């Protein structure tokens, strides 16, 4: 474990780090195989076994995999049949999201003992800005150690943490010594640490972008740093400046304590493939119910309805409709989703998964009386 830097030290001005005299102190906390670890904690018979949460031996998608399963190449979002091929002894467990949410709330309370600057990314990970913290602890590393210890004592689960002067590096650091690890990237280390990593390890650089970068001869952080800002903007557009910065260990994004959720969605993988529009419309009811329950509970409304369709051969497509006004009711979501189903091209393959997402979210907005129906541009 790297030693923490002093609060007023400027290690980064010449190494691609921040140029201020007081670098920010950011912690990224990531629970280790969260869903699977909860199931192994609560059922001793599962401990030491390869466990997949979600899906089944025949259908569905893995939501989370234990480290024993990961040793066989099983990963989240992997089709269950693929996971079973890779690990014949894989044990499938139904997810218990209410339990995961309750534990996540306990973990969030531990974070709040140190700072209110908490940006959750999901139930099992979050950024914390501890530059100014409630307990007046100078060392961000000491805070990360205390948080990890309290999580273990309170929940019986392990967490990995990354400490650095920005979000990008803290995220990389938390992955560096998983599971149950802690790693620190100081301002003096930032640019050099990035240079050695493949671009596929960078948060926000997905498989399609990795393939595009590799076609341009960009495989590592060092390769990315060698490109000019103009080159990156030419090939990657508005995200080019972000890539230019992170290749130098620079990321100015703040920890957003009240980060606005951009979308809410739900999906279902079916035990038998769907073949007709009527079957799909019937199946969408429960999915739309789940999405609308969230909207009602939070008071949020959105303007874009997206239908996700995955066919029996795992080919996936999405279709969307947008409105200039917020969706006013569950019926509006259903009407848009049904229209998208009607416009799907004829395909002899069955549909194994359907999903609905409502995006362009905002606060609940009253629509004019004459706009009760979802005003889709037809």
C-alpha cells in the first residue's frame, strides 16, 4: 500500500496531476462481488462454491458472479447458458434486491460518518470526496481503511477501495488489488500509473471504443497520451478532451453528491421465447409496472421511451420514441412501448428478452390540460 500524501503537498504539477497546492482527496469504494457475497454470507452452504446470482441453468443473464465463478470466466451480463458451459458446477441463485438495497443503505450510512460528498454509482459502489471530512482526518488512506473496517464489522462483507486526487484514478485504484484491497495513487504517481495500463481498463472506455482505439494504434495509456488533443477530438468528438486529460492523470470532474439519475429501466428474460406482437405486449405489462413504480415513488418523469429487444440468437436492438413533454402516466409509457413493438421488423427468431427504459428524466412537471396523451412526434 502506498503511503498517503500530505494535505498541503503539491506533488502533481509536473507529473500531470493537479496544479493547486491542495489536491482533492477522492475515495472510490467498491464492494467485492456484492450480490454473490451477500448470498454466500447468508447461506453457508454456498461458501467456496462458484455462485451466479440471476438467470438459471437454461435461460437469463448473470447479474453477479462470485470470485470462485469468476475463476472460470463467468462474468455479470453473461448469458446463463454461456456461464454454465464455462463452469458446469455453477450454482444459480435468485436475486434478493430488497436485501441488497438494505445492506447498501447500511454502507451508505458508514460513508456519511465521514462526508456528505457521496456520489453513488450503484448499490455497491460510490465516490467520496474527503478533502474536507467530518472527523478532521488528514489522511484519505486512513479514512478508506476505517470505512473498509466498518463495512466488514457491520455487514460481514469486504470492500475494495482506491484513493487518489481524482475520480478516474480512484476508480482505477480500487480495481488494482481486488478483492478486499486498498491502493493509493498519489499526485506524483498519476501519469506514470496510467501509462502502463491498457485502455480497456479505463472507466468509460467500452469495447467499441477500445476496438476503435486499437485500429488507431492506441493500446495503452502511453499510446493515448502520445496523441494530440486535435487528433482525439477528430476521432472521438466531444469526449476527446476527456481522453486527453485522463491519459495525463487529469480528471476535473467533481464528486456530485446529488447526481441526477438519467434513466430508469427494467427488463425480463423469458422462460420461453416470444414469437408474436401480442405475446410481447402481454409480457411488457409487468416490466412497465416496475418502471412506473419508480417514477411514482420518486416523482420523476421522462420524455424518451426505449424498447430493448434481445432475440433468441442474442442479437440485440433498441428502438425509442421521444416527446417534447414529460410522460404523464403509465398508460403513456405503455402506448409508446406498444407502438415500438408494432414497428419491429418481422423476424422468425423468437424474442428472449424485453426491456423498457424511460430517459431524459427530470422532476415531475405538470403538463397542459390538452396534453394528457403522450405527445409523441408521429
